[in-house]
C-alpha cells in the first residue's frame, strides 16, 4: 500500500511526520544509561523550555499523553478535583480522577462550548476542591478554552492546582506555562509537534512538586518526584523510546531554524483563519463560536443530508485524509487537523477538494 504524499494527512492526530524526522529514527541505538544518552537529554533541555515557555524542567516520558494525564492526577490531586468537561478528552481527564481513587466533581457544558471564567469561579465558590482539570484545545469539538483567564480564576483560590491538557494546543497556539501560572501542563508528541506517537511531555510547578511529595500512592512509572529528579540529572526514569528521542531532537532543531515556537503559532493561526474564511464563504459552520476555535483542529458541521463517512471517503480516494466527527458528532461533522508541519498552501488544496463535496 503506497503512503500518501507528505502534507496530505490532515487527521487531528497523529499528524504528518516530516521525512527528515522519520529518517532521524534510523540512527543506531545507544545505552540508556550511557554518556551519549546524557548528552542527548541535556541537548533537549533548553529547546523544550523555549517550546513550553518555562524556566522549569520539561519532563519527557515514553507514554501516550494519557499517561501524563494520570501523572497529573496521581501527583496533583489530594482528595477532590473539579473537572471541566466540554468534550471527549476532558471527559477522559474526569474519568482518570475517579480511576485514581480521587473524588471528581464535574462542571459540564454543551458540546461546542467552552467553560467561561465566571462559570469556573462560581463552581469553585460552591464546591471546595484542591485541583482543577481542563483541556485547552478539545480535539473532539475544536473548542479552544481561554486558559489564561481560567488560570487567573484558579489563583483566586488558595491551594487549588490547575492541571492542563495541552495536547492539541502546545506548539500550535500560545501556551505560556510560567506566565499563566499553570501547575501541570502536558502534551503528546503526535499532534502539533508533528512527531510519531509515543512520547508525552510536561512541566510541573514548584507547588505541584511539593504537593506530590506529600501524596501516597503516586505509583512508580508516573511518580513526578522521581521523574523530576532523573530529568534534572539528564537521565531517563526507565528505558526510553530512543528512536523517538532522536526524532524529538531533530524536530526541535527544525522548529528553531524556522523561527521558533512563535513562528509556529503564527503559521497555525494563519491556517485557522483560512478555514474560517472558507467556512463563511461556503456556509459550512463551525461547531465552536468565533473566539473559541482551536488553532490546530477545525470541527465543521456538514449540511443536512451529507454524512462524514461520504466526505472522508471521497477525500481518501483522492489521497487526502481528514477526520470524521468524534463521539455523538461522528456522522454530522468533520475535523480538519491543520497542525504540525502543514502549510496554508496544502490546506488550500484540501479546501478546494472539499468545495465539491459539501457545496
């Protein structure tokens, strides 16, 4: 089976991986306790800090992003968390709270909506909790929440930590880890970073780390304390996915050569703007409202009588891949994952094909 040409795979993750990044994974293995591994991890330190906009240690683990969501809960929730639920992946975060033996209080909003700061403030006033979980860019609906404003609300309440899933936002839209005061923020390799799946990356605040030290049952694989200790010494906690670390090293260098993370934000914003213009011209509306739309994934409502399976299938025959809707939106929406190393030019080609399928 012949793989489609690079730049035509617009799934909302995993996304296309540049040939240079794939080639980097063919390098020879090294010992994970060797000086070569130490140099590799040390070289990742500053580029990752610039990516996350932080002065703190960036953790890299061999796991899906869900693993670091579990790390967030095990190390950041003392007894009870408020989970902001506006789609399938924020639902997963809420379920993880319960699965880790903590009490979960939910704040649900309809699909396609965001939790607004006044809603969060009201919920925190009514229900004492020690942590808040939220998803910045909800991949299932294409909603981008105002994390900066939500974080400011959380800081009004003493001893409440903010745990943020930035899986489809980080490296594709602004995530200011230190400036916004995020206690734990995580992402996965296969989204806007445009790497193969298999790595999770995250940053913990000092107060998150101090809380983790007081919590029992943190487990072993996702113990934040040991993760930070090892990473600070440029050591892996366990045997890492060495080939994926090579890919990460190569991609971070590519990002810096292209102008850094801010240039990457601008390109993603341009792709979002292009889909917005097309959406308005063709009368194919977004699921989220203006101002709450992800920069990396656009979720669009299909006209009555047009199913996502038909649209996705026709594009696949033409050599292009997009996503159908997710969950209850599966049949009535499509999702375009314009993230990673995609360009406005390639997006224009995709939208031209969509013209004949949804008009």
